[in-house]
């Protein structure tokens, strides 16, 4: 079991964690951004190779204001 960390435990100059040798392989993630008039943009993330039932049950959506560009946090 790996130790639990919080935001308070992470320094800006700390190296990024590396996966353990026994870690599960990474899953390619697809992103879809939907922009509608008068509504906040929505970004949905899901496994790129998902289909059928898995696609309907393995996703997460965030509304504009709750996500940022990766470039802004590096």
C-alpha cells in the first residue's frame, strides 16, 4: 500500500512521482470539449478505447471553471 499524501505534503519543486514496477499500465484517455451558447463549456474524459457499456459507465465531466489547462499548472 502506498502512503497517502495531501496538497500540504507536496512542494512546488518536488519531483513528480514515478509509477511502481507493479503499477497497472496507463490507459490512454480521450477528451471531448463541448461549448454551447449561454452554457459553461464541459470537458469529458474517458478511456480512448472504450466502447459500448464501458463507454457509458467510465467517464468524468467537468464544467468550465473547474478545470484548467495543463500548461498553467506546470
